[in-house]
């Protein structure tokens, strides 16, 4: 199998898993959460998926990535999640990037960049910083338009609802 064929297969797999992360993000939005979804896989096996739960759980730790890592560690009976790939609709923040390092995730694939909080490419480069004890492969921009649009739509509706409530 040639490099181009391998790349095409990887791209198809990335899109498949990112669509599942988008589904988790949509579910989070329906709950009133910021629509971020994540999926953790090993090879072609789904380990777990999660959406944001900060509002429901009233915790700053309720990020989709952290929840997925926690669920996976319980399922695997190990905090070391070697050989796994995390798919997430939005570039992870510093907290989540740190958790990914602690969990020894092998690869992170994200959709949209986060200009105000992204810690893999936008503001910081935590995931591939050679000064840290673990680095992971990073692939960005998978279904970026769709991943960004779900956030744009969510916050537009939030602003409209806020204006309506102030107008009453």
C-alpha cells in the first residue's frame, strides 16, 4: 500500500470518528452545554465518547476530553491509554492537553482551532513540546468547518436568547 493510499485511508477514518465526536457535541448542545464532543479509540475500536458537562455537573473539569479520558481509564483499569487516539471537535485547552499528556495518549485529532484557549496550536504547543515527558501526534482541521459551525450556531443562539430575555 502506497503512502497516498495510507493517507487516504487515515483521512477517511479520521472523518468517521470526528463525525461521532460531532454527534456527541450536538448532544451536549441539546443539554445546554458548549457543544464540544470527543471520542477515544484504539485502532478501529471505540473505547468511549463524551460531550461537555460543565454546566450539568457544575465543575470546571467537565470538558469532553477529560470525561472521555476518565471513562476510558475506568474501562481499561489503567490511567495509561497508550496506543489511543482522541478525536475532539475543538482544539483542547491547557487543562485538557495536560490530561492528554498524563494519560499517554498517542495521537490527538481536532476539528476547529480555539484562538482564545487552544493549547495544541493556537496559543500553546503542549502536545508536542519536547521538554515534557510525553508527546503525541497532532492532526488538526478534520471537518474543521462543521466543528466550528456548531460552536458559532450555539453562541449565536445564546446571544439571541440573552437579548430576548433583556428585552422583556
